[in-house]
C-alpha cells in the first residue's frame, strides 16, 4: 500500500521522501552539521575526505578511474557537511530491499566522535526498505566501532579476491 502510493507519486505518504531520495534533497540538521543523500561530490572531494579520515590508506586514491567508478556507480551516497566543507561520507552499493554493502564510512578526523558516523549510517538506513540489512568489512581501526553501534559479527563472511 505504502509502496503503491509512493510509486504513484503520492508525496502525502510519510515514507515517500525517504524511499525516493534521488528525487528530493533531504537535509537534516544535527548541531551545525547538515546531512544529505542527494548532494553530488567530485572525485577530488571524495579523495580529500578519505585522506582527512585516514581511510585513504585502504582505498585506491591513486587510481583515478577506480575512484571515479566508485562514485559513479554507488547507489547511496550520504554526506555530512559543515557549511561547504565535506566532513563525512557513507558510500553504499545496494538493491534497496535485500542487502546493502556499506563500502566506505569516513569522517574527517577533526570531527570524529561527535556522532557523525552513526548518523551517516542512520541516513543510509532511511533509504532502504524495512527488511534490508547492511553488511560491511570493518577497517582494522574501526573493528571496535561497529559492535558499539549495533552491528553483530558474522563468522562466515568470505571474500573472493580478483
Ligand atoms: C570509524 C568512524 C567512521 C566513526 O565515525 P565517528 O563519527 O567518529 O563515530 P561516532 O561519533 O558515530 O561514534 C559513536 C561511538 O563509537 C565510538 N567510536 C568512534 N570511533 C571508534 C573506533 N574507531 N573504535 C571504537 N569506537 C569508536 C565513539 O566514541 C562513540 O562512542 P559513545 O557513543 O560511547 O560516545 C570514524 O572514526 C572514521 O572515519 N575513522 C577512520 C576511517 C575508518 O576506519 N572508517 C571505517 C571504515 S570500515
């Protein structure tokens, strides 16, 4: 029913904006920080936030084609802003209804531990169907982070390397 209303463009449905993020900019404010799920960022901005968070150590920031593809082909890009300064990003690949791979979560070191990472995950969840789950691979520096914010470990996750 909710989905039917959303498909027909019924914006009176309270879930409509959350389920159709690409059609509307959603900006919410928490302290002075603004969150967006529709604002585009450049490759240079993406590389810069990866560097400022330290995640650049583990991402292909010196391979422009891969960085470009990461931005162009992701399904959800949630960003956090302090004015015009990009201070956090959550980049995911998803089918929106079954699973969502949260590939990159990065918050500027100067802004860490203020709830921004947590909020970026919440903003990502807003765009998913109610049954979709989020999976991720924790960077070594963040292994203790995810259990703190509600993630549970999975002891049979596997990677097929190229
Ligand atoms: C990991 C990261 C995304 C967390 O974002 P953040 O905005 O700093 O974290 P939050 O403010 O949402 O933290 C929520 C809670 O987790 C704790 N926390 C934050 N970073 C943590 C870490 N690396 N390890 C363990 N706990 C952490 C916070 O102290 C806070 O605890 P509290 O609620 O008891 O105060 C951010 O620190 C970061 O970008 N790190 C470097 C890049 C990285 O490793 N990214 C993860 C890739 S998988």
